[in-house]
C-alpha cells in the first residue's frame, strides 16, 4: 500500500510517501506564489524520484494553508490533526506539539491515540513565526540558517519589546545603530518568539513531553530560548519540516484500512 | 461595477436619508415579490424567514419615513417603554450590523479613525457614531442608552446625541440584582417616562403600556417555545438564521410585529417538528456564544452546511428575563434589564452554559470574541473551564463582528475544521 501526505504551507510545501506505512520518500520545496503549481511540482518530482505513477498511490491527504487549492488528493485534513498525528507517530509519549511555520504558529494538545484534543493558533499577525525571523535576518544582514548558530554561540541578550514584526524590525535597526552585537540582538529576538509561544502553551495547558515541529524547529536558538522559558526540554525530530506531511500520509493510510 | 458597489459609493458620496428611504422601499418590494418556497429551494426557505426580512426592512423604512417618531436606543435597552409611547425604537448597534452587511463598515471605520475614534474602541460604536456623523441617519426624536451590557455605550451615545442635538436619556444600571438596585433603576425608568412625556408633549396611556407589555410577553413566550422545540428535536433551523433574531430583540420587543414574527417562527418550527423534519444534516450540536460576524462571509454557512455541525442553541436568544408585570411596570422593566446574562457576575453566563449543555445535548461550544468587547471575551478562560467540565471541546474565535479588514477566511476555516476534527 502506498499513501502520501502533502503539506502546503505559506513558505514551503512538503510531500511524504509511505510504503506499507514506512517512510519511503520525502521532498521539501518552496511554495512560491502559487500553491496549486507548488503541489503539482512536488507531486511530479516525487513521481520522478521514486518512479511511481499517480495511479500507484492508494490514498493522498493534503494539509496546510493551501490544502484546498490543489487538484491532487482524496481528502483534506487540517495541519492541526496532521502535526498531532505525525509527532505522536515519531514518539507515542508526545502530548503537546508546537508547530512554528512560515506564517503562523500553533500549539496542539495531543491525545494518547495521537489525535488533536485542543489547539491554539496565533492571531492574524506574523509575531512568533518564521516570517518574523526572515524579516529580522534581513535587517541584521545574516542568512536565516546563520541565525540559530549565532544565537547559541554565547550568552546574554537585549530586550526586544515590540511584538509587531514591523516595530521589532525598526527596534533591531536602532539596536544595531547603538552598537549592540548581532549575537545579543538575535538572542533577544529568540526570547521574544519564545515568550509568545510560551504564552500560547500555557493558554492551552502545558502538557509535556513537547515536540517542536515546522521549519523554525531547525533553529537551535529558538529551541534553546523556548526550553528556557518553558522550563522543560523539547523533543525535536530530525526533519521537523515534514511532520505535517508524515501525519497526513498516516491519516491517508487509516483511510485505506 | 456591481450594483452593490454603486449603491455603496452613492451612499457614502452623497448621504441622503430620503434616498435611503426610497432604497429600502425598493428592497421591500423585492422581498415581497420573492417567493418563500420549500426549505432550501428558494431565496427564502420559509414564510417566517421572509416575514423576518419584511418586518425588519419595514421597521427601517418607517424610521426613515418618520424620523420625528424614531428613537435610537442601545441594544437590550427598555424598548417596551418606547413602543408604549407609539414611537419607533431602533438599536444603533444593529444599524452598525446592517452597515457591515452592506460592506459600508470599512469605509465608515476608516473615517472614524480620522475623527479621533481609537481603533481599540468597539467597532459597533465607531460605526454608528460615523453613520450619524456622515449623515446616513435621520435625526431622531431622542436617544436612549443603558450602561447595563457595555460601559462604552454612554460615551458613544453622548456623541451621537450631541451630533444630532437631541436629548439623551441614560440609565445607570447596577451590577447586582437585589431589591435596592431594582428600585434604583425603576426610579430612573419612571423619571424617563416624565422626560419622554415632556419631549413628546403626550402623556403615557396605561392601555398603551399594557399593550406593549403584552406584546413583549407574547414574544417572550414564543421565543421560549422556539427554544424548547430546538432543545427536543433534531435540528429544525440553521443557527445562522436564528442569530438574526437579535435584530428583533434590539428593536421590536414590545411591538405587535415582533410578537407576530416570533409566533410565525414558532409555528413554522412546530410544523417541521411534527413532520419529522430532517433536511438539516447537522451531526454535531453546537452552542454558539455571543454574536457573529455581520459582514458578508461564509463562516456560518461553511460550519453548518459543509462541516456537518449545526448551532442548536444561541446565547443571544436565551430567555433570561421573567414576564413583564403591568402592575409593577418600572420594577418589572428594571428586573428585565438586570437579568441580562452579560450584566453582573460571570456566574450567570456560566450557569446558562451549564444548563444549555445539559438540556440541548451539546457536543461542542463556540465563543465568538468580538474585538475589544470586555463583557464577551473578558472571561473566556472561565467559560472554557466550564465547558471542559463536560468533556466537550471549546473553540474561541477571536474576531470582529463589524470590521472585515482583519478577517482572513482561511484562518477561520482552519480553526473550524480543526475543531470539527476534535469533535470527530
């Protein structure tokens, strides 16, 4: 049995192929301006790379922000249920998932069966998301990949008081002008994201063990800041970006049985 | 350019209540000519749904036709008193809802910002202040406001009455329902009667007050019957339609039209119940708390038609007050105001939620938290904890009932779908 999950986010699109329930292939691509063509592209790439044809897939679930704007797939499921399922699959003890994506962040409480029990999404604003980090990286003239490494390279931080991405960016520019080092500004930014996410975690009700998913989970600085604010260690999967797609592919498998 | 856009531009560029009256008459004619077919087949799924539109538009037309008899009142104010004087009360909050449904609100809110109205202030209030200031509303005979559900009302009604140079009657509503508080509010209501007699030059006739109370009590009884039918049967009506009842509560309680409308709905739903109506395929029974977005959106339709949930109970339609008593009219009206679920201790709302979850076999609860509305979203944590006592899911939707500028449908749909996935 071959199933697939496609997670169409605002920044990246991921596809996971499962063969008899085991990870067979995964792809991560930029979504670009058109989510429909992103899905077509990720799907055709997966077919080329695996040698599979579209008729070989028994069931495909699409998820994420662009889940409905595709011509591909048998069912749509929200990323809330998919992240819960994907994270739980990797570790059955996980009771809470923090997913920090490009455009929004979510905290999901997970049941003993890997289902979503309760959730909270950030309110219509980029604070505490991947987009926030992208904007700040640009202001600091460092790459998004470098941010995390610079953050964990030392100690100490400055306070970033603005939650708003636009205000925080101008605050960063002022801090640079005042002569603060990039490293302590970056750690300040990580703390700002962590504060926001910690607030969401407590609103849903802290229930460890926690797993961090989504592209921002690749950033070691954010992980460290979150662990400090939450006072708890956080599980981070090897490839955090594909957890939603894994969950979707697993839900697709349930549909087949 | 669409007709809707042309009308909107015309209204904003050249606000003229006279033209609006003509426009409403045309809409009324269109409603009158639109057939009320079988459920789900025509523009109006029932005669009661058509009657709702006819009565509301006709009431609006009368206000524009006879502004010297109209009274702008805050939502849940003592409208029976206004009907007893044979005047036409109209809730300004509901006029903001109408402006939102016509997509006028974003322009009005943008204008309001230029007039030092902070964007932290409730958009219902900002919109009606601007409706008045822009000249889209006729000058009323007077304004009447209460502090009982919203403290901001006094501030915004002061601006509206100042703009129109009309008298403002204001009721300072106490927080706790006890005999001293009832007497304090009853004295204010009695004094308001004298003020209205001075404004109109007419004495209040006991027979008119009696008629207004009877109409209000008849409407109350029909609404109780409607709620009972909804409680005991498979879904008989979409919540999206039931939530429009607030427009009636805001302006027509105490009028014959209001009573007859609720009666029509009650009879319609009774007929559906007797015929074992099964055309609403809602599998999950939802309790909806607070209001809904009034600007054009597909949120409720999506929830009820596509996601398989149906709202079977609405907080806004709860009958929280006792029958009005003509032998003790002012205290009776005072008690009605103070019984409102949004006044005083949060326990009132929590008890309503507990009762409704048990009585209506509720599967999930949705609270719409209107931006800046402290009496609605100030206690979401307590509401969530109360719902959780029953082991059923709770969804808080942060949003704005009037301002569509911050509304992202995809974000709301993900929340609703995620909620339905939890419901299973």
